[in-house]
C-alpha cells in the first residue's frame, strides 16, 4: 500500500499530467546551466594549476551559490591524476555533500553515502546489474525501444534526434527494465524530468519526489504479492548474506536511477551523435565499420563529458597537488576538465575515434564509480547501431540552425536536426 496520506489514483486524475506532456515546453528542465562552452575556461584554469582554491568560471558567467553566510573557499580539482586521486580517497572526501546540494533527489541514496554504509547498499543492489541480465535486456528490450522510436520518424527523411530519439530513449528503457506499465510511461517521464531539474525548480522537484515515492510504493507492494520478471522484483527478492533491501532502500535506489541512469545516458548519446554529425568523416567510418563504434563511444564520453563536475567535502585537512585543503571545504572535481587534461591526452580538444585508448573519468572512479556504466555503454551501442543501420546517408540538416552542446554541470545538444534518405517502399 502507498504510505498513509497518499492515494496514487488522485495523481492520475487530478495531477497536471492529465494534460499531454511536452517536456520541451519547459526549457528549464532541458537546459540546466547557462554556459555554452566551459572548456576554454577550464583549460585556462588548468594552466594556473591542477588544483585551485577558486571556482574556474568567471562569476559573471557561472557563479557558485553560497548556502550560508559563512565565508568559504571552494576548491577545484582540474587535472586528470589529481581528480582520480580525490575520487579514490573516500576517507578524506565525503559524498554526503550531494544530499545537501540535491536534497530530496539524492538523500538516502548510495551516491550520497560514505563507507561503510555505502558499500553495504551497493553490494545489495549490484546483482541487479549483472552481465547476464544486461545481455537479456539488450536482446529483448533495448533494441525494441530504439526501433519503436526510430519507426515513428524513419519515413520522414528529417527529424530532430534529441526530441525523437535521445531524450525518450533511456527513460523508456528504464521504465521497461523496472517493469512499469506502458500506460504510465508519460507521467513517469514527467516526474523523472521534474525531479532531475530540481536545481531549477525546487518545489516542483520535491513534489515529483513525493509522487514517485508513492508510485514506487505501489509497484513494490504489488511485486511482493505477485513477483514478475523485472528489476523491481529483483530488488524485492535480492538477498546478500541473508539481508534484503528495506522498502525505503528500494525507493531510494529507484529514485537514484532516474538522475543517474536517464539524465546521463540521454545526454551522452546526444553528445556522441553530435560529435559524429559534426565530424562527417568519422561518422562515415563508424557507419561502414562497426568495429570502430566501441572506440567512438568512449571518445564521445571523453570529449563531451555528460557530468562535468561532481562535488565532495573534505573530512580532514588534506593536500592535493601542491594545495592544502582544510577540513570541511567544498571540493569540486571537474571530470570534464580531467578528460581534457593535456598531460593525459594529446590535443585533447580534438574528437578522434582513433585516439590511443586512454581511460576517461566520465564514469567517475573509486568506490562510487558508476554502477550503471555497462548498461549505459550497452544502451548507447544499441542506439548507435540502430541509428546507423536504419537512417542512411545521415547528416546535419543544412537548413536548420547549427546545433550546440550547452550546459555547465550537465551537457548535451539542444537539438540534433538531421536529414537522411528514405528507402523506397
Ligand atoms: C553515460 C551515462 C552515464 C554516466 C556518464 C554516468 C556517470 C556517473 C558518475 C560520474 C558517477 C559517480 C558519481 C560520484 O562519484 O559522485 C555515477 C554513479 C552512479 N551511476 Fe552512473 N552514469 C551513467 C549511466 C548510468 C546508468 C545507465 C545507471 C543505471 C541505470 C547509472 C547508475 C549509477 C549509480 C547507481 C551510481 C552511484 C554508484 C555509487 O554511489 O556507488 N549510471 N554515474
């Protein structure tokens, strides 16, 4: 049963989602962050040091909001090796600050926990991402979702791939993996998006968090009575050393999957397609040679990192590079900068699928390293394969405005207007 005071059916009838939902009418939910290209600022900051006791953007471009009147210094970790060092040192840098910043979106979720609590939670949910399940999802579900989306515009010869493909794709995959009824997908997408965009509209995000909790409570209660072949059932039944997940743990994890698994994947797929469409020679190569696609996906993740920055708070006096960081400081790790560190990558601003493989930090590192990275890679691969197989002679639409990748903390293209040839019927 849903928690006292909530009636799920009220949301269905009276909620705003009675109206058809077009997320693109809410630009604040899509854009998140006002900067077109943070990379020149990050490169300039890196020249001043791998670790800085300052914010790397000019404050008239992107300011760091201060939560209290206490004077504080924020530290920026910009270099590849130092970023990795901080991410791996979970004793000196706490993830708890994520719950403070994102509130209802991430509180009580493992991403905002420290050891040993974090490990205990991660161990419990990790089996839900085992390779055997991924292989099944790939075959039975992911390709089907992408084909359905492409079917809806394949005969038109032109489309905005953000609106028609990349945006809807991961949310549909997650909804099916979880086993949510198809008729609920629109409101699930709406709540997900409102939750994800909490930073721009706190109240709307908090209401979505409540609605999702209530919705998931219903789903979990149903699986306890009638187990099914889906991820919610997996979570209900998972046991490690005789211990199962509590309902609260399950809600928290499901809520985490939305920002962690939908937002990031939609952005990274968009970034990859943007990179290929703006580098037609490399698009042509990956179209003709599928063996190059894996490298293209990794280079896309490095070149346009979907999550540019992740925060930590120092739990003791530490030193990174040649900078002393006192206890309690905000330490922002710029994955986007680490991935373009010229000491790690030659000509780092160039998108090059033939680059000597150099591991990137887009999935983080250390104990919190992305739990869904194999799922994300698989989804991206399936979507790329389907796009290249089905949309022949794919190119940017010459009559549409040239797309841009936008955003400061999260980045992806605002649109991807393309043309392609339509096979005669
Ligand atoms: C390209 C897509 C993705 C990117 C770039 C990405 C990136 C990241 C990063 C950087 C972290 C570490 C955060 C930190 O250290 O504070 C993380 C954690 C996480 N990601 Fe992903 N992610 C992606 C896709 C996914 C997917 C598809 C899922 C699941 C459906 C997922 C689930 C998670 C979870 C559960 C965590 C928390 C792990 C922990 O705290 O131990 N991610 N992700």
